[in-house]
């Protein structure tokens, strides 16, 4: 995905969790079930967009968002970064992030 297309996707009026991952990455494979459970638990309030950092079409995104390690998760809403994390995270921690954001106007 090129940067222009990506910016169109993240600018929508919904929350989008972008998972920058690599197919060879063990922690990336491990966190996938957490991300799937998170999206299911959120009931459509948050969508998930996986981005393979090794795919040549995604290199512009990787460079633009300075992805240095995988997995890296970035939560967007209306084109703004609300939260970013590199490394493995638990389902409960991810849900806590959303709860904290819901208490601020930045989430809406």
C-alpha cells in the first residue's frame, strides 16, 4: 500500500489498529490471536489492518512511520495517531488502552 492510499484509509471516522508485522517474526505470530480477540471484543468499533513490513509495496509506510521493530501497533482515528506500541502486548493491556482513550476527547 502506498502512503497516499494509506492516508485515505486512516482518515476515516473510525478507529483503525494497524499491525506492522513480518511473516518471519515469532512475536508477530504470537500477538495475532490477541489482535483477533481484541477486534472481536470491540464489536466493530476498531478495525485491524495488518501491514507486512517486508513487502516492497509497504516500504514507504515503514519509512514514513519509522517502523524499527516488529510487531509495532499504531491506533489511528481520523488520520491521527492515538497510541503506538512496539512489542508484544496482552489483550487486557490493549483493552486498557482503549478504556483510557475513551475517557479523553482524543478518542472521539
